[in-house]
């Protein structure tokens, strides 16, 4: 199972926002801690809705949280 | 480990244990055995076995997590869990469909190549010698269902571990 081509800045943003834990972020966006771990590790690409919720927690745009590394994009 | 992954591990262990136990018993029965009574007794034993193994498996996995210094995650299922469940169910559906086709082909083949002189000694041999009785067909379909369930559990575990 190939990891997603979406890169993210969630770990950096967590630390920049009061050293938020994965559990705290998970509770804030309505996901499980395991899902946050999988997203940070690039093993799971979140839905558009979850991506916007994550960006909302950090008060940044979605593009500041996720970047597409797929070729040709 | 998430709650859903833990459930998948327990379900895999339960299915392997019960499926292995059931088919090792039934397939070893004499070919002319009346399967009605053994089946009724097996089902009762299977239910008890399933409950015991499920509880023991859950306790064991929680103990392993605590020994490893992890806090068990009992959060409710989210979108990732739903996606993994959907993909695992799709895989299981494919295996079940393939199993049913194999059973239908087996029935047709054994009817066409009927060999009355063959005297199978066990249920397993009877499945390969034919003709297939309704109870024997039921065993094959049950095997297909068991393999489909195993496929679903293994798929979930792989997707949780390696990503989807």
C-alpha cells in the first residue's frame, strides 16, 4: 500500500501552537489520535472536510498545512 | 493501537481459532456421518468458544499495550476507520464471490464426473469425490464465508499498519 503523495506540516504547526499534542489535535478536529498519527506519517490522506478542520485549528489556510507532491501538479 | 484495530486483531484470532477448530472437526468426520447432530452440538460449542476467546483476546491486547507503555485508544470510529472498513469489506466481498463460484463449479464438475465406485472415508474426501449433498454444499459455503471474514480482518490490519 503506497503512502499518500500529500505532504503536511501538522507536526511543525502543533509545536508552534503551544506544543499541542496529537490527542489534543485529534479531539479538536473530531478524529482519533491514530488518524492524526497516520496523517503526520503520510500513511493517510484526510478528506477535504478534515483537512479544512485541521487548517482551522491552526488558523492557517489548507495549503499551509498540506502540499501535493504528485508529479505534474 | 486504535480500538477498531484492536477489534480487528481479536476478530482475526477468533475466526482463525473457531474456523480452524470447526473445519478440523467436521472435515475429519466419516463420509457417511449424519452432520445434523454434530452441527447442532458444534454451533453451541462455537458460540461459547467465540465469547471466551473474544474476552481473552481483548484483555491480552490491552495488557500488551500497557506493558509497552501505550495508552489504549478507545475513541469512536472516524473517517479513516470508515474508509478502512469499506476497503476491507470490498476485499471480503471479492473473496466470497470467488468462493461461491468455486463451489458452483465444484458441484457442476462432480455431477458431470460422477464416480459411483469411489468410497470416500471422510467428509473432506467426499467434498472432492461427489456427488455433493446439501449439507456438504453448506460446508463449502461456510468455508467460503470463513475465508471472506479472514480476508476482511487481515485487510483491516494491513491498512491500519501500512496505511490506505
